[in-house]
């Protein structure tokens, strides 16, 4: 008998695992297997866009640019995608209602913190060949030393040809890395703060140590490395100038925990929300309102540039889609945007028993309690936050109940402890209803981030419910 009496009016946040039947568990683990496979292969924005585009095309999505060229029109039920510079992509399923009545939009980002190669990366020091890097996004620099790293990216040659590079993922590939000082010589380093112990300028990658045999040459190790790169990829040193090369943790996503209830992977911020939002829209057929999944680049450095959320890309795409439905007007585009509703999905911080002091236990996310809704984000007095409206949140509560989605609410840490931004406020500029939501992580922005398989499953269910009902 239950001895703990409880008010019938008290809200109890459920643990998803308690609710799962055997059939549910199979679905949870099938989804997490698909997600882990994706995470093991796609570690850059470009790799994500290529994967999502290929999968969408297989199920009948057409390229918006092709439709424009062919002067085709769009009708309800049609599936279309648009992308920009191979780094941001949007998927649309055209609804029965006119676009100006608004869209149901899922948004997430596909860029993640990492080390980018500098413009002139390759140098030789003390008979070692090294790459200079400049970190991308917010990282704790000491976390990026002494672990296996891989190089992913593209080099574009003067003639426009593009070379895709992945080094460090195949088990026969070499891996790269950043060194750290041995403990025996670290007396001075150990007295520094965590922020200063490893400096950004010192995040240099060791890439080679064999010198060219010809002793008359200077920089023999660098010379040898250039020969190897030329032989393997046909590139010369100057080609690094027109390259986008990212250093990321090497290796596959892994089951985490003895019960395999969690996932360890690089770049779960925010590909865990991107992947589930992508799968959710792939299951949408003939919606009432137009469904959208928008997967953007550059969130980690302020959503800037042509491929970031601040760009006109999405607005222009909505204009093109309005045009392909006939009878274009700017007013219709504006109405389509204003009347839309959006779940801006980004990761939350899950309560961590090792660091309880940074959380308000009543208002933080936990593993296994489902998708996390964040009414607001921001920092120091909600600064920079999109503060979602109670009317919209009430509607979402009712949708989540109807679809039996397990959910929780949270804010990122204690008041004045920290905080963060997302893309939510940028879309809210159009006057649409937007809320932040997503999946809670341990180790956010670390090389290996942790998520709960139950939360992954509940998030996908929530996104699907939202596209169906909002
Ligand atoms: Mn994020
Ligand atoms: Mn982030």
C-alpha cells in the first residue's frame, strides 16, 4: 500500500521508463540506434545536411530550387526542401490550409563546438608537424587535450573542385590530438585556474613527425607532410586558405551506462534535437497546416552569417513557397510568418549529482523525465530570452496530454548562475508564438555529451504531436 499521501492537485513529473511497455521499449531502443548511427557518421553541419537531404529525397522531398526552375506549383501534401550553402536546410510538407494561416515549425541547430583549423594551419616546431586551431563555440579548453581527435571538412581548390576529408573515423585511420603537460612537470600549470590551465592559442594538433630524407631542405617534417597531403588529396599549402576543416572527437556514439539507458556522443548539442525533429517531419503526411523542420548552422557563435538563423534564408524560402502556391504577395509572406507557431529545440542541462550546487532542484531538468520545455532562457534577469506566452504553453500542455508525451519544465541552472541563448528569439521577431524545448544533457559542450534514450524518444513524440496538432 502507498503510504505517501499526496494532494490530488499536485503535479507529479513522471519518469518515462516507468510508463514503457515491452513494445514501447523496442521503439525507444530502435530510435536510439538510428540516432547513434547518425551521430557516428555526421559530425559537421555539411555532413548533417548531406545525410538529411539524401534521406528526404528517398521519401519524395523535392528541391525547392528545381521546382522554381521548372515553374512547378505546390499543392497540399507536397514535400519540399530548401538549403543554403550546404550548411542549413529546411523541410516543408505543404498543408491543406493556406500558408498565410501559419506554419508549425520545428527548429534546431546542427553546428557544434569544436576546433577549426586556422587559415595557415600547418607549421613545424621541434621536428614535429602541427596544425594551428581556433576553437568554435564555447568550450572548456582543458577538455580537448589527450583524447583522440578526427579531422572532418572540405577543401575547395582554385578551380572550384571540392575535396571532402575525413581522417580518424575508420578503425584503420590514424587519429590526431592535442597534448597536455605531464603531471611531473605541471606544478605551475596546476596552480592556474581551469580557464587558464590550457590556453586557446596552445590547442595545436600534432599531425606528423617523419622528416623528408633530403637533409638540404629546411622544415623537413612540414615538407614531408605537404608531400603526403599532395599525394593523398592533390592539395598544396595555399589550398588551406579555402578550406573548412573541423577537429572533432574521433569515434562512434556509444551506449552509456551498464543498463544502456543513455547515449554518449559528440555534438548532441544540438543534433539530438535536430535528428528527432527531422524524423518527426519525415512521418508527416497531408497535414492541416504546413509543417516545417528548420535545421540551422552557426547557433554556437551567435546565429550569424548567411547560414545562421539571423539570415534572411528562411524568410526568403517562405516567400518562394508562397510564390509557388500562386498569387504571391509580400503581405501573405508576413502573415504566414506571424501566424506560425514554433518549437525552438535546443538542449538543456540535466541535473547532475556531482554538481548539485548550480541547480534549483525544483526547476531543472532530469534524465528520463521527457522533453524539457523552457519558458525562457537567457541569463541575469532573463536577458536575451524569448519568454513564451502562457496561452501557447497551455495549448502545448493539452497537445502533450493528448499524445501521452512525458515532459518536464526547467531553466538552465540557478538564477544568476549562468544561462544561454538559442534561436528562439530570432523567429519570435516575426511575432509568432515560440517556445524553447529540447533534450537535457550531461557534459554539454564537452567532447562527449550524454543524453537519455527515454528523453530522445519523448522528444520525437512531442515534435510529431506538435506538427500534427498545433
Ligand atoms: Mn545548442
Ligand atoms: Mn550550445
